[in-house]
C-alpha cells in the first residue's frame, strides 16, 4: 500500500504569461492559512511558498497583472508541492514558448514533487509525457482540443478533480479549493484542514472524497471485491450496515474482509463508511434546510445524538454550528 503522507515544506509556483492569477492566489492563501494554524498549534510546520519564473523575470498574467517572482526556476530547489496555474484561452502557444518550464516540471516530478494542476495547465503536464495513460481533468471548453493534442491522456470530462499518483488535476478554480483542503489534510492533518475549509467555505463546494476520479489505491487498487463493496457502500449509506452485511456481500470472513479492505484503502470498512456518511452530512448541512434529525436519518444514523458527537469529533464543530459557519460565509457577500 502506498503511504498517503505528504510534505508541504517547500511549495513552488511557476509563473507563465497569460496565466489566470486566481488559479494560484487562492491555493496560496489557503496554504498560508494552514501554515498559520500549524504555527499557532506549535507544530512548527511553516510552509515556504515561492513564485518562480525563467530567469527570475516578472511575468504579465491575464488581466495585465504583473507578477514578480522571488526565485529563478533554475535556483528554486527541490519542491514538495508545485502549483501549476491555469492558462487563459488556448494553452498551446504558451506551452510551445515554455521549454524551460516544461523541463523544470519533468525534473521536479522525477525528484518526487506532488503537483496540483489547475484547468488548462494540464497541457504543461501532458507535454512532459507525465499523463500518458493517466486520468486528467481540465476546463471543459478546451477538452476536445487537448484530446487531439494529447491522445494518450485519459481525460475525464465528468470529473472536476482527478488523481494519478502524485499528479492532481482540477478542472476549475473552485475545484482547486476543494483539492487544496485534501492536500492540507494529507500533509497537516484533519484539524487544520477543517479550519482552513471553514475560513474558505464559500470557495469549497464538495468534499474531495465525493468528487474526484482517482487512479490510486483508494478506489483503483486491483481488488475487485473491495471495489464492489466500496461502490455498494456509497450507494447505500442510508441503510443499516454491519459487518455481517458486508461479509454477505463480499463472501469473505470478517478477518479477511478487514485485512483486504485495509490493505486496499488504508482504513477499516467501518472507518470508510463513517467517512462517507459524515461527508454526506456536511454536504446536506451546506446545501439543504433539512433538520439535524432528518440529515442524520438520511445518512444512516438512527440516533441524532450519536451522529452529532461523531460529526463534532470529525469537524471540530457540532452540526448546527457547522451549518451557521458555512451559511454565514455563503451569504455574506450577497448582503454587501
């Protein structure tokens, strides 16, 4: 099983002409918040996030915003995470004019960097050949054009987020926000990720676990019996589900089921089901006016008090406070 840990000590952002500034400014602000929370908790996990460009020269983004890097690409060092920006309109002319950036991306990948790619920035990864026969998401408008340029890339038009090993792709700026919460959770833990999500909740749409297409051990791990069980659990979270029910579905003993499920996903069946249910509850709290009891029942919790305790343990807020926090941020701008 592949470890799901991730370092965020060194983050690098290559600047390219006609890039969309919002595709990097939002994730950088979220990382800055995560770094602040980490220091407040005395974890000393400060994030060094730097803009860089070829020869260290300023770059004019879309909208004529002049961006000044702090590093030359060649002197940027080895990164833990790289944010690749979306490019305005057809990305191919910029890709063709950026051979130094393409080579830098290839070297950083070989050195172990994880990539978060926004929108049409996927063309930069595809040009390196790093997405051949791998899933990728991109902006819908240029999907067909990019498919023609890169026929070996497995574009997923019905998914806004994809994961192929260390390469994450997001089809839109809002999807980048969803993705960054997941990245922060992997690197810095659930508590800090939840606090960041609460601060940026008007950008966060749906949990990463519910929206992404993964080409990793979480959902594509080669154990067909476990994949089928995962699909069944996602479709039946409202039902009463116990270990005997899962044994009946898989035909495995409890001991074998637990071992194979943990080997495949990194968690037990009950932990996986709990995660599905709590994510579903959070989405209902954000998007509906259902009562707490109704949400609990629709998510497979027959005891609302037990549901509230589990929810608070996971999100550090009880359901009512979570709803108020999210709704306050969702509607704040509309009242200005």
